[in-house]
């Protein structure tokens, strides 16, 4: 058995630590790239959403390197993610790949026992006991939490850094270094080191960078390839950016913890505009937009793949929020054709708009 | 009180229920007119660009009657069956309407859960409260509406044609002749009968749908997939036409799964959006019907050959 998994941002860092410790053979698919998108698009039904297509590309590139088992997390809800695995299995089969899928569903939907059984397949393969399986998992979770924190800081501090490009460089170095070792303790050590490093970046706290929230559909928000590295671009422009949806948020959400912990304020914020969950992460999107306006950020960018049902509902609500709170929000709809140039022009135009608003408000309020 | 009922989305299944319910409550009920290009255009103007055409059409219906009404029924249908949904856009329908159409009168925003008569009753009490405080009256209206719904029939089942096609898709796509360019008439004209999902036995529909690795959590996906597989594998029809709204995430999944399931059984997908032209549709339907009849002839020949060889 040689397992693989689809990419979603930095998830592979955690997955790698988990699988290394478990001692299971695995392939990390090449970081999502144009070729992956190209093959994914070629083989996927045309109207499937972008995440589906990129994931297929990931699998195929991993299969080329010998993978024969796919681990995927199927979350159930009124959206397509939950139906992915079935279509993906059929699709790969038609291409002549006999691939085993291990689908980790939320225990809410398949029951704890079934979930443990499915996860047990992996542990059995490794020849280790359940206890080491859980230990490996905890290390993976720790890793993704650290990585998310580092990333969050880097994206935010980029607006304040004195040596331009330092945050971005640190982030890249960190990602590279942490996957270069097969020793999980070493990997965690590297992450902790970088966490310190990022907090020691020289900053000019008198700077007043533009602040932008990235909101919308979870995959396109988290997987940088799918959004053409929007947050890294913002770093280049010296803009501080912020997003709430991260792999560690998602993990907690899957385990049902978030409900009690950090999403209360979000719920309160979304209450006025979308008082209930409708599937996907539409409610989070609305709540984040409201919070971003309240926190005094300059604007928000909503991202979603073409045809994304829940986010289309959000998009119809956002203009009202924008008007009520006098808060600019731009929507970028992503597909496999998201041509670099038009896309970048729109981001730049939006940043210009935010700049201009600041200038006029300075004049108005005399500060 | 004047209550508006837009003739879009699941009006095609539950319209009668809503009409009777509000009439019994003593309201003057205003149902929007049949879908036409004016309504479609109103919908396009008053909805978010990325929405699918049935949602846009619904917006158009709402916009066309809102000024005559004190209350417009915007059903937030959460569930028709336990643990299943319809589509995120149904759950967020009131929000889409409120934020897209200016100067809306009062609307019904309450959640409707219809997986059980009791649950539905509870939902309707909430909605009825918008009209009257008299619970007894609401209860009576509910009972009358239920009765009317249960004795109404929905769907198409043509008996007298030799060739038959299963017409699958969300009910509004299958039943709104404007949206689907009158495909039913067209088929009748070509001498082909039509059968819809409602006429596949429930038990079989579920059985076929449950053979999937993963259970659907969308009600109409289960219906269409189960019915399609049942019709095809039991040769209840000669072909399947799937009517799908362009960019419908749910249809895109069902179509792929159903295609995998039925193999080389004749299967045509017709996609509808605001620009679909009658011409293209007609040619495709004609070609499909041609193909089915040729196929039938062939099969007829084969089986008669078969019989010969047996008897000799
Ligand atoms: S939330 Fe959007 S992108 Fe995700 S599965 Fe649903 S439709 Fe696709
Ligand atoms: S089910 Fe499909 S056609 Fe119906 S509202 Fe949702 S996306 Fe549109």
C-alpha cells in the first residue's frame, strides 16, 4: 500500500508527519501546479467545481509515482464535497487505475465505529498499534496548528516589515525545510523555530498598511494554487491580509469542536444577514465580512469556484453588507481559465480603490 | 391580506398546498403568471449573476408580483426527507431575494421542514402566524392543504405511446415548459411518450440509489438517480433525457453517476440557461429520438433472429 492525498494548502505538512511516524509508505503529490490542473480538467466532468479538478490532478500525479491508495476526508453537508469520493473513484477506475479510497467522514455522519475502522486500515498497514497511531495523529495536528500560526503572522506582518520580502522568504524557507526531514520531532522543532523567527521580523509599527480579509469557499481560500497565490501577491504589494479559514480551523470544525469554541462571535456576526447554515461555508463567509468591517479592515475579497452553490448565496448578500457597513468587498470567481492578467488587474484595481478611500477619508476627517 | 405565490422552483410540486393553505386562512392569493421572457428578464435583472436559471426565473416571478402583495411566499425548504437537503440555494432563498430585489414587501422566511407531517405542521404554524393568531384556523387550513396536496398528482406518465422516454431532473426544470422549451410537447409531437421520476416505485428508487458507495444527501438527486437506474435497467423506457440547469452543482454529480450506471443506454443531457435557443434544443431532441427508434428496430431484429434460431 502506498497512500496519497489531495492537496489543500499546508495540509501535506501535517499529513507527512503523520504518515512518517506511522511508518506507512506514501507519496506527497507534487504541489498543485498547472499540469495537475490541466490533467484534472481534461479528465473531470466539465461542470464539476474547480477543487474537484485540481484534486484529480493531484491523484494522477501521485499515481504516476506509485500511489495506490487515496485518503480523503469527506465532509457531509448540503454540498458537493461529500459526493466527491464516489465520482473520483469511478473516474480513476475508468482511467484504468485501481485505487483504494479510504474515506474519513465526520463521526457525526458515519458513526465513530465506522470511522475508527476506516482509520484502522492505515494503522494495520503500518504494523503499529492504535496508540502510536493516535500519537502520530496528534503530532500531525500540532504541526498544522503551528504552520497555520506562522502563515497567519507572515501574511499579516508583511504589511509592516522593514526589509521588504522578509516575511515571504521566511514562510517559503519554513515550508521547504519542514518537509525535508522525515523525523517528526525534528519537523516540529523546525516549526517552533520559525514561529519565533517570524515574530522577530523587524517591523515598522508606524506603517499603516492596507488590511484585507480573504473570505469565501474553503478550498479556494486555503489552496493557494487555486487562487493564484493571492495572499502572497498581497504580501508583495505590502498589504496585510487575514483569513479565518485554515486547515486547523477545518479540522476542528470536522471534529465538531468549533461550534462551541471560536465560531460564536462569527455566528453572532452573521445572524443579521444569514441566520442559519445553508451548506458549505456561506455562513462563515458572511460572518467574516461583518467582522472584518467591524475590526476596521479596509476591504474583503470573496473567492469561490465557478458554480459554487453556497457562495452564490453569499455573493447575493455581500452587497448589502458592503452598503450597510460602507465596506468594500470584491468577488473573484475562479475557474481553470482564471487568466493571470485579468485577475491581477482586478486585484490591483481593488487595492487602488481602497487606497483612494483612505486618502479621501483622511481629508474628510483631517487626520 | 394579499399573499403572493411565485410560480417557480417547487411551486411545481407544492403550489397547490400553498394556494389552499393561504386561501383557507382567508387571504387573497395572487399566483404569478406562467414563466415568459419578461419574467426571465426581470429575474436576470434582479438576481446575482452567478445564479442558475431556475433561481433567476424565481426572482423574476417574485419581482413580477411583489408590488401587489402584502406578503410573498419565499419557501425556505430545508428538508423534504430526513437527513437530506435540496440545494444550498433553497436554504438561502429568502436571503437571496431580500438582498437582490429592492422594495420587497414582507416575506415568509421561516424554515420549512417537511420530512414528516408533524414537522411540516410545525413549520406551517410559524408561517400561518404571519396571517392570523388563530391556531385553530391555521390547523384547519393545514389539513385542507394537506388533503388537496395528497389528492393532487404531479409528474407525467404517458400510456399510449410505443416509445417512451424518461424525463429526469429537478421538478421545475421538467415541468416548466418555458424553461425546458416545451420538451414534452416536442416529444409527443415526435410520437414519443414521457415518464417522470414520480412514476418509478419509491422502493426501487431507494434501492437503486442505496447501491452507491455513499448515500445522496440531496433529495432530488436520489430520486433522479434511483428512477433513472430503475427505468433503464428494467427497460421501462427507451431512453433518458436529463434536463439540467447550467451550472447546477447537483445535476452535474447526478448526471455523471447516472451515466456510469446505465452504460450505453441512450442518455441525453439538455442544459438550460438564459440563452438556450429553441433551435439547438429541437435538433438534439430529434436526433436522439431517431437514434432510439433505430436502436429499437435493431433490437427487434435481433430478438426475432433469436427466436428463429431457437425454434428451428
Ligand atoms: S462548496 Fe462550492 S466548491 Fe465546495 S463542493 Fe460545494 S459547490 Fe463545490
Ligand atoms: S438544485 Fe440546481 S437548479 Fe436547483 S436551485 Fe440548486 S443549483 Fe439551481
